[in-house]
């Protein structure tokens, strides 16, 4: 098979899986409620499995405890007062340390740290996709997460290809440029403002949607780059190409949602300022 045919096949696989993923997100985002809750919970568990697999604790007692803590966390945000979230996170830390102590020296300090870090990095941050959707006007503001992530990424790529000269993070991502980053942030902010103009009349709680959405998407664009580079740094440290193979052509959940999980909480809390 020729290189050209391989590239075409690879591109087709990536495109098809990307479309399927987009359809799933759009449907879940429109339906919201328990559908989005279930989807967010499932991808959180898969993402946690991926980060745990990096250090080899995905099928150990430490990993199982992380999955149980994740389920408990999602039960709380769905059925109970969110004031219980901090006690649960503290309980997760204490439980992890208990496993560390009573099985010593089975797990290294590094694995214990990743167990707690992974829980906050994936399930907790990912849950804000659901939390944003459940806010007032959530059916409209939910999409800001993806404007700040995927639109920014697209604008950054186009700007970087056409006029990128100065490397932003030459060791982690040699192809990313300062010009691309600026283009991505400006592009995300512009699309956010346009989106605010289009759906502003349907909003009930967001004040000054054009300004609010531009600010949110601009900040999210910056945060998305930090999220993307953070995921790359972890992979470089452990010398892995992708976190998984769940999404053909894209990698694992964390490979596709590495910036989304950082942006969702940013959107959630900035929204509070404009309500």
C-alpha cells in the first residue's frame, strides 16, 4: 500500500471518528440532564483509567479506589448538596494515603500522587461539562467550552501555519508558535462574540452576552493551550504517544479532551460573574 493511500486512510479514519464524537457531544449537550450526566461520568472513568495506566495502577487497589471515589463524586453532584464535594476530595486523599500506609511498600509516592492528581485532573474537572449545562441558560452556554477549545485550536493552527515564526514551547510542541497562540485566542474571542450576538436574545440570565462570551472564549483559548501542553508534558515524561486508542485517529479520551477539561470550570466560574 502506498504512503499516499495510508495517509488517506488515516485521514478518513480520523475524520469519521471525529464526526461520530461530535454527534455524540451535540446530542448529549442538547438533551442535557441524565444523558449528559451519564456521558460525562463514563468518559471521566475512562479518562481516569488512562491516566492511571500511565503509572501502572489502573487495575490495582489504588486504581479501584479512584474509580469508587469518582462514582461517589458524581453521585454527590447529581443527587446531593455540592457542599459535600470538598469533604469527598479530602476523604479521597485520606483513603489513598491509608492504602499507601497499609500496603507499604507496594506503591511508590509517585503512584500515590498520580492517584490523587488523576482524580482531580479528570473526574472533577470533567464534571464541569455537566455543571455548566445545568446552569441557567446552560443549553446555550454549554457550547462555549468547545468554542474555547476546538475553535481556538483551529484558529491557532491556521494562524501558525500562515505566519508562525516564534516557537511557544519548542521542547513540548515544536510546531506551536506564539503567533498561532495569539491567533487562536483572538479567533476564539471573535467567534464567542458572534455567538453571543446570535443567541443573545434567547438568554435570560447572562448580562452583556457579546462581551461576556468574548471574554470567556478568549480566556478559555489561553487555558486550552495550557491544558494541551500539560497533557503533552505528561506524555513526554512517560514516553508515550497517546493516552489510549478509544477514538481512532485521535487517541484516548484525554488526548481529545485535554483542553476541554481545563476550560469547563473556567466557563462555569466566569459565567457566575455575568449572571
